[in-house]
C-alpha cells in the first residue's frame, strides 16, 4: 500500500528532495494517511514527517527547509500498527540518529522484537512495527560497520511481508533496501540511481529498471547498484524498460484520474488486443511461454483474484467454459489457501491483479505452485511479483491506473481473459479456426463500442447529480450481467460510501426482493434479446417485479431492444454486442454513474477513504 522512494545522486544538491517530492506525489494513488522524507548529507540525517496529505508535508518543509543532500528516502504511509499521527509517520530514526528507515508491509514478529529491544533499554517513540526495524538496524550497523550487511542480518530476523529502505548518518552516498514479498524496483539513471515501490516513483527520470526478487537486498550509490540475497550471495537482476512515460500518469485535462481512466478504456482494450493474431489468422500470446502440451492437458481452471479483478474472473468463467469446455472456478484469493483446496498438476491457476503486487493473490499462487499447479498471471505491471512468481504472464497493456477504484484495468483484464479463452480453445480444438477469428474480429470492434457509451456520458452524469442524496442502490444481472452488477455495486460502495449490492437477478425472489420499497433505485443489466431470449424475458420479468413494488428502475440495455423501454424509468443504451463480450460495454455506464454521483457529493473519487490502490498486506 505505502509509497516508497529512495535516491542517491551527486553530493549536496537540492535534487534529492525534488526527486522525493515528485515521487511521493506520483505514488499518492497507492493510498496514504501520512508522509515524510529524510535527507542525508555530510552533516548527518535531516527529516520532516507529518500526518495528513502531502500538502501538510509541503507546508512543514516550507517552515523547516531541509538542507542540500546526496541521498533521500521518502514515504507515504497507510496506517497499520498505530494510528495516522506525526509520531507514527515514516521515516523512523534509531535512538542515536545513526540510521533512518521507511517501511512497507507488516512485521509479524514485531511484538517479540519490541520486547527484546525494550529489555535492552531501547525507548520507543511510536506505536509502529517499523520503529523496531530502525533500532535493530542501528544495533546491527554499530556491530558490523557495513549497512548492506546490517540490513541482511536484520532481514533474516524479520517475519512477514516487508520492504525496507535505510540511510545512515555517516554514509550519505548510500541507500540500502530489502524486500520480502512487498514490492521494490530499481531505477537506473546517469550519475544517479533510484528505488521505488513501483516504477511510477521514478519514471519521470528514467525508463530503465531492474527487477528485485524475493528475499533480496539492494544497495545503490550514484554510480552503482549491488544486489544480493539475504545470505549475501550476489544476484544478477533482470533489466527491463518501462514502456510508458510520466505524462501517462497525469490527468490529461480531466478533473480526476478516474474520469481520465474511464475515457482511456477504448485504448486500453485496443492495446491489450494488439498483435494477438498472426498473418495466417491464428491466435498468439507471446508472453505465455508455457508448453502447449501442458495447456492442452489442463482439466480444470481456477481463477484467483480480489475485488474488481475477481469480477473480471467471473466474466472469464462464462467465456472460457463456453469456448473451451473446461470447468472454471473463481476463488477469492484471501480464502483460497485457507480452505485446504484440492490442487494438482492438471489444474491451471489464473491469477488476476492490476498491480501484480496484491498480497492475498501472491500468497494464493505460492500455495498453488507448492501443490503442483501451474500459474498464469494476468497483470498490468511488468516486473511485478505476481508476474515473476507465475509460470507464465499475460500482460494487459492498460498503462498506469492511478485512481484507486479500478476502471480501465477491469476492461483490460476481461479482454485478456477472453484472449486466453480463445487461445485455449484454439489449442484444444474446441472451436474451429474461423470461429476464433470471428470472435477476434468482434473484439477488435469493442474499443469503438466502448467509446460510443462514453460519448453518451452526459445523460448518465445528469442522472447521477439528480440522485446524489440516494442512500441505497441495488444492481441486478443474469449470466455475464451478474458480475457486471456486482462490479457496479462495488464502484458505488468505493466511491460514494452508500449501501449498494449486486445480485443475480434470479435470486431476487429468494429474499432480496424484501429490500424493494417505494423509490428504491435498482439498476438492471439486461441480456441481449438475441441468442438468449429466455434470459432476456426473465430479466424483463424481474424489472416488472421490482417496479410493481415501487422501485425506480435504471436499465442498461442494447440499442434496439424495444421491449425494455416500456418497463424502465431510465434506459442507458449500449451498442449491440455478442452476449459473452457484453460486459465490456455494459459496465461503462455504471462506472460513469458512480464517478459522477460521488463527485456530486463532493467526495474524492481518486482516493476514497480507507482504500489503497495496491493491497500489499494480508
């Protein structure tokens, strides 16, 4: 969750603090409730930290300017141990001021270590688990005289998921980092080097990066990078190029990142589809690099994900089962490994995550691989932990998503899983080649169809403004409309902080209809009248049921569906689309509505309360 930046450059300049300020601003999307920086120069360590938004930190820096420096580490904190206060904000310094530390993650054995240090006379100034690491590192550094070696010694004692960055008062030319599970990447510059919780921290300065693996320590100076494992053995990290620039992470003229990212969706779908067909008309997924014989032999697929990504997985289930005739289950990653699942080598686990750093999903794929299953990652971030730890990766190419509530990543994930389903169908012979090509051609038309929905956003926004005082909204859908309904409800919960629930429309009569009262707002995702007439008619009956009990019906339906209009208070029309591909257009009005309603309520749609973009703790 937390945002981290580390930097080393030439001696005593303003640049380290400039880099840190810029990086922390770009990392705000991860979610935070306090922020701080510490700079290192020939006179020691100098720090400022404050609870609240970055503007509060900026005010403090203006009141107490930090001196020119050689190195800096900075942090935006999401409170876990200890509330969001000035004293709990990072960085944390050791009692003697010899080292400063910032930290992402949770140290599960912090209480035992805290008691050990307290018994040795250490006085704690905060409630955080991080301060434990600062004191341990200072004691190890005092004994070893080498900061990377001290970091390795401390890291071996820590339990849990963590990224640690540290600077020492007597060596301002060095920043050291350690990672276990929690994300950390290296940025390679000219006469300067960077560390970041993700590449957004330094992409404005360099597009060259290094992947760091599990249980590794990195030491950066202005001219070099050294990586070892926790035992001190040298490691050769893989270099990669960041394929988007800093301009992709700015608002582009929109009032919020979320609004921009809704408008980015046609391009996100288009880029995810790019280059997936050979000149001969066959599917290719270059990133997979997994034996075709293995994919042919799979007899079950389990999708593991959380939140919005899990709803993308539910859409994938309908498509893959239909096209490939393979049973598909969708599991919440945080439940998967704790229920003792039946996993074997004939199972393919598909892990879906925008950031590739979702801790629940990381732990689930590790469990699956330990049991012999192959894991395929659907991720948006190259070099991410999930991509590295999976047997294969399918990248969504959606570009950076800054707003906490996911929009374009959702459409890109659905698109990527469609591609996976078609590829498996091609390999396994469950579809004829011309059928695969036909669906690919339909997919290639989807960006234009998504754009048509976005072009009609004015009516959706106007309705949202009218409904800004609504306290409860229900969502109904059948078939692929069911996960769309759940995603629509999630967006309202995330952004507008109101009661919202998504139901399978057939469940209505089994209990949820008791919620319907006069004026209750109900969104209904109506299936296409073509190809699934039975479901279409059943959903029309659901609309009539709730309307007869006083509900206000807001319907997402295909253009030309004349039977719908007479049963709906409001209709949001979407282009005609094959049933299995319909979520790509049906969800867009729900995204626009949630964003507009929250904006009308005066809420921060980019950083909703209590939420973080990347959930990097269990």
